[in-house]
């Protein structure tokens, strides 16, 4: 039985079972079109079963000694380490990730699991003073109960585990719905890892399904108190609206339109390397990717020549080949949309220094310049291998252009003067920005998240405690209170 066929099931209350829906999600290899698996979708009834089993299992888990919970996370890390080669192959096959990308994702998965091990012991209570004589105020950190997690297709294993592992470590149960294009790496593989780690049944449930089958059942269900969603801002707005209507907490990690700024005193060779990685890693299918490369006119010509030459040299092809840098986009719709976007932008007057072409789901890199200031492409997220080069005159214009977008996730500033870069970085309306580095970064203990249309809330480190626990005040009157009647 193949890796994918073995995991092509729903995972509910500790049982692997087929879905009861009337249609199947077909899991394809985006590079060669090979059918990897067929999974019958879960119904709204099965979503209810998943949430109910999570609710029942969480009561004991929330009372479990955090040192015991930590042991499960430690075993999960060992499972990933022992099966790293097999999981890497799955990332290449299911989402068209290159070998480099698979290694990058697995490295981060292990780092976040290590942090989750420590997170089990992180919540601490407080004893606060009271103006009332004889009263003691205790503030406890308690699990929220059940967390719903919805993950995307681009870094599915990482971005599922990034919410699932901390939520479990902090005493919660989880229902996970992966993206339809990555049901195994983003869903059932996560369940398999924790099953092998000895997680008690019911604490993690995976439902492979689609809104066409279940509507908003995953969001509207009365059991989950928190929904952690990673994906597009369009869907994120819907998630936020439904959660607000049901008074649920929503943690939203959404899209981006990051700017990488190259100042006149930057190390240009280094800036080129950072910009090429920031734009083209995983074919540009990264929310933090540098959509816009802003370059001071004083160095525009030299930077552009070096940037275009490096991009033109990137190998495009089979993601299983270790030499490949640009693999396939996730599906034909994405490939067609990116190709059409490039064509339309050029027709509208932009200059293509490189004009990428589609070959199936493979889309070679494009580099566009000469864009009108009001070009629609400058304000949107581009989930593909397309870079926009935009010249500017001086710091103020660079900041204005960088902020001229509804998004605010990541960014970077390249300069020979670090404090100059920090000053500019502080003026840019974004949740994260990096001086003399790329735009694509994630670390376990720093707050990760965006401003404006890039999301709500933060993840990582102490932010996980805020996201997946609640505070409970218990007062104790050691004396006797005086009441007015």
C-alpha cells in the first residue's frame, strides 16, 4: 500500500474511516498529473462527530499534567525525524515542492515541534492584589477547549502543525481541515504522526472535505471556541465574519504583498540574492514573498541587470530533481491565472524583462517593470513566479510605495546603514520586516502575523498562549466581605 493510499481516509475519534459524502477529492501530483489518492469527502455529520469526540477527549487532556502532554510532543518530533525522508518525498509529490523547499519546510516543522514541547509548560498563573481586605485574586491560564484549524496548500505540513501542536501542548483538542489540494501532507499525515506518538484518541481529528459539501459547518459548530485559519484574505474575511456572528475567536494568517526595498547604499549582489529567493522560493506561492522589488534609481540599472540574469538562470522542471529551483504551481487554475496576469499586465504597458510561459503547471519566471503607478498588479498578492521591479527616488517615496497596498505582512530593507534600515522599517505598515535579509522568515518564538488585510492576531511563542488559552479569575475571600444590604 502506497504512502498516499494508506492515508487517504478521514481520521475521527482515533479511527481511520472513509468519508460518507457523495463525491471524492482526487489528490494529484501537480508536476506529472499522477493520481496519488482518492478521498471521499466528510459530511457535516462527520464534522459534528469530529468536534464531539474532540470535546469529550479534551476534558481529561486539559487536566493532564503538562509534563505528560510534553512527552507526546517529544515523541511526535521523533516520528518526524525518523520518517523525514519519506515525508520529504510526499511534499515533493503532493504539492510540487522542490527538494530544497521540502528540506526548508521540514526544518521549520522540527523547530516548531521543539518549541511546542516547551510550550506545554509555558502557561503560568498569577496572584493579584485586591482593594478588598482579605481577598486574594488568582488568575489561571486554561485551555480554550477545542480549536478548529484550517490550513493552506503551500506549506501544508508546517502550517497545520504550527497550530495543531501548540493547541495540543496547551491542553486543547483539535479538528483539522486541510486544503483540498494537499489533504495528506496538510491533514492525514499530521494525524498519523500524532497517532504514532501516542496521542489519546479523539484529541486530533482530521476531516478532508470542502465547503461545497459542508457549507460553514466547520465554523458555525458550537463546540470550537477558536478557529485558526491560514489562507487568502478573501476567505479569511468570510471566516472572520462567521466567527464574529458566533462569538468565536479567529486567528487569521492571510495574504501579503511584501516589498523588498533596495536603498542606494545596499550591497547589490547580496540584495539580488535575497530578492530572488524572496520572490521565487516555492514558485512564489508564499504569503511573505516579495511581490514588489523597490530599487533606488541610483542603483536601478546595475541591480536590474544582475537580478534578471540570476532569475533567468533558475532551473525550471521536475521538483524531484535536486537541481530544480522552480517547480510546478499547485494546479492548472493557478498556472493559467498567473500566465494571464502577466499577459494582461504587459498588454497594459508594462515591460517584460523576462516573460514566463506555462508548460502544464510549470510556469517559468517573469520579471516586469515600467508599471504605471495605478497598475492593479501592484496592489494585489501574486501567488506565482512573477517579480515587479519598481524604481523610487529617496526614502520617503520608497515608504509611500511600500505602504500603498491593502496588505501588511512582511518586507525587507537593504542598506549599508542598519539603523537607517530600522528607521525605514518602522515606517512601513507591516507586521514583520527584515533588515538586510529576505522577506520569507518564520521562527518559533517571535510573533508572526500581519496588519491590515494580512490577518488578525499573532502566532508563535507567547502569542500561542494568547491564541489557544483563556484567562480565568478566581477570587478567594479569606476574611468576610461587607455587603451594603
